[in-house]
């Protein structure tokens, strides 16, 4: 019982962090495309003869485009998943296990999507997703076996993931504020 309460508290903190990141608005610049070989995003700028000329985008534009191009949707989905876990009753391990399984699948999807085009933010985002994935895996196992130790481990991993997510969010905010 205490372990599930701890999981809910850790999830609530993580969901709040994700939702605050989702509420951050950024101003996207021109549409960009990533050059898979160089890893540098470029945008098309019309010249007088209307021929697109690639230019290197600013970190702000690249991160804003990542956010509006799917990053925000990923973060919102993960926050929704955490809210679903929080909403489960402590005496319904099946529902909680199913919610943790959904969370795991959405984390896998987020891990397979484009990285944040800032090394520092991406490092924290990736670490957050890794911690969340392990937490979800342990939550599923804990709810199916009623293993309190695994549930406590999931709580610890959620807390670590939330710390990494906070660091990623802080970095994204620093970039979008022009720093």
C-alpha cells in the first residue's frame, strides 16, 4: 500500500514537470529539415529568384521545431500516461499494471523519435526516458507479482527520471529564452 502511494507521488511530480514543459510556448522559426549526415538542421530562405538557400538554424529554431514537430506531443502523452497511473486505485493492481504497460509503450515510441537538437537537453531527455522505461517495466512486474520491493524500485526510478526531465526542461527553457 505504501509503495503504491510513493509511486503515485513520484508520478505526480513527473507529470507536473512534463505538463509544465508542455505549457512552455516557443516561437518557431522557418520550417527546418535535418541533414542526417551532418546532424545540422537547415531552413529554406527565399531569395530574390525564389530559390531556397539552406542556412544553419539557430539553436532556438532547432529546439522549437523539435518541440512543435513532435516533442510536445511526446511529453503530453507521457504526462497523460502518468496521470492514468496516478488515477488507478491502490487495490487494483491489474489496472495499474495496464497503465504502466501503456506508459512503457509510449516511452519506447518517444525513444525512437528524433533527438532534441541540443546535446545537453538530449542527454537529460534520454536519461529521463531510460529511467521511466525501467520504472514502467518494474511497475508492470510489481503489479503482476505484488512485489513491494519492485514497486519501491519503480518509485526510485521515477524520481530519477523526473530529475533528468527537470534538467532537460530547464535547458530547453534556457535555449528558448535566448540563452
